């Protein structure tokens, strides 16, 4: 374990030194082993460790590639360990309300034509799942991430998947009520960006997230009333 | 490795099910082994894995405790893999400018007397290092984290150490210029919170971060001018 750990760090340095970016292919295990002066098995173990940390992606029969959002783990902030999940959901929405409306405004200014096609495509993907009554959290996170990427800020697209994570956990409580408004607001946001109307994009995103927090806050209030009545 | 991985997840579930929080002590390895029906060595390996993921902290001769900011890794967003570090620094400051001023305003309303004592103590710690010409990034991050914790938002204190990380990387470029204004602004922020003046706290934090971004942006502009002249 110790040895593969050291080799894993050497591979991270190799990726950085070579300037390999998301989606770029790494040399073969044989070549990496020769470069680092270790055995192929050691390289393979180290690559598995890096795959576990989402730094590389191993595609069977194809090769090893730098992962999308390299180094971003499944629960990077350790939100699993915040015990009060409703409070957590409210706090995540507060962070989203601070970040996402101005980012949507920036996106309306900086999005390329290709970005806009992708945002509209994801809007359709989310909304068709909402109308069918299916789970839509994954597509929703992708829609918000695409907007963040269009802003050309490099940090926010890495934050979005995290600050969406807990919404998925609690979605049973809120999905129906949220879905009612979500489809219409997704249209507002996507079209404002497509029309490069920064203020409209910012306001639509702001309204969307405020409606979300209002709903969660009502549930929090109701729960604390219920528990004080039963106490 | 596979087996200790499964046991590691069982230990995570144990921590969550028992409601253990930051700083709480876990049962002994012997007791955990008995509860999970595995050997002590397997438990020890799994605890080491959790320590590597900052979920527990093993103190020799004392025992195993739930870690501070459990589950929050060293570089949880994988910012190491964003190649353009100056652009990254600007983008991190943009995120901080969106989040930290309103959070400082909230802190002025919600901070306890104990929170305020801690903020003032950390302000003194940062400023005495600045005046001595020493590195102050660690104390600066602690100062900003203490303000975020005083806001009682559970997510922002976990974001602050991350969005401070790259500032440390680039500090050689900017430390001298930033230090000049930092000490005075830290006073403004800390005293506004101590006086429970939300608008003053929000504005002081806003000014502080805008001055930071202005400086970084000037460096970015200068570099792009230099590279276009040499092209």
C-alpha cells in the first residue's frame, strides 16, 4: 500500500508536469512503468488508487484517461457527517442563492453558442423527466453545472455537484412540490441565457432558488412545531 | 484492501448511526472488532483508511476520535488539477466575494459572545504575524472560518478552507501587497461583528475581498501584456 501510494503521487506529478487535462489519455502501463522505474503491477495498483480518488478513469480495452473534474470526490465536503439533514438542505440552498444567480448572469454574457445548445438540451432533458413524473435530480445537477461552466469560472462547476448532493437525499420530501415550479423556471433561465439577457438570467435563477428555500424552510418550521407539540 | 474497505464503510455507518460528532471518541479496536464480527487487525486497517480520508483521527495512546470537519479532504475540489493558477486565484476570489460578505453580515447577527472572543483572538493572531512579516495564511484561513462558523451555516465553514487553499500557493506573488491592507481590514471586520453591526461587517468583508481581487487581476493583466509583447 505504501509503495503504490508513493507511485500514485508520482503519477499525479506526471499528469501535472505533462499538462494533461480532462479526457487526455495517459501512456500505457508498460510505458509508465518504464518511466517511473517500477513494475507494471505497481503502476496498475497506483492507477486503481487514482481511479478511486476520481483522478483518472480506466476504460477496459481502451486505456487510462484523466477524469472529468479530476480529484473531485463523491462527497468532498464530508456533508454525510452533518447530522441535521433539513438544516443542511437549507444551508446548501443559502450557499446556492449566494453563488448561482450572479453566475447565471455571467453565463448570459460569456456562454458560447455551443454552451447555449448544451444548456437548452439539458433543459429539455430535465423537463421531460419532470413531466413524466420521473426522478430528475441528476439531469437537474447537469443543467446547473452547464450554466456554471458557461460562466468560465473554473471553481463554481466543481461546487455545483456538491451543493446539489443533499437535494437528492431529501428529494422524496420535496420532489412533488418542487417539480411543479421547476419546469417553468428552467425555461426562464435557459431562454434568458440564450438571449444573452444577464439580468433576466440572474433573476430567474434567484427566484428558482428562493422558491426552493421557502419550501424547505416551511418543512423545517412544521417539523419544529410538531416536535414542540409532542414534547 | 477490499475487506478493510467494506469494514471502513461499516465503521462510517456506525459513526452515523450512533450519532457520533466531531471530537467524540470511538469504542476501542477490541470492542469495534467484536461488534462488527471481524478481527482487530481488520478494524485497525479500516481505521487507518478512515484517518486517510479525514473521517477519524487516531491519537497514539489515547484512542480514535471523529475528526474535525470529518470527511473533508486536503484538496476536496481537485483544484490541483486546474492548470492556470492565476485564473484559479481570481475565480476563487469571485466565489469568496459572493459568499463571504453576506456570511459576515449573518455572523454579526448570530455570533455568540464566545464566537466573538474567538474571532478577536484570531484577528490578533493574524495581525501580529502580519506585523512581524511572517507567513499568516493559516491564521487568516482560521479567522475567516471562525466568522463562517459564527453564521451558524453548516456548509460555509467547510468551504472556507478550500477557497483559501490556492491563495497560499500564490502568496509569494501577492503577500507583501496584500499584507499592507489586510491588518486594518481584519480589525474592521472583527470589530463590526463584535458590535453586531451586520451592514458594517458585510461591507468590510466585501472591501477586503475586492481589494484582493483587484490586485490579482492587475497581475493577470500584466502577465497577459508581457506574454503578448514577447509573442
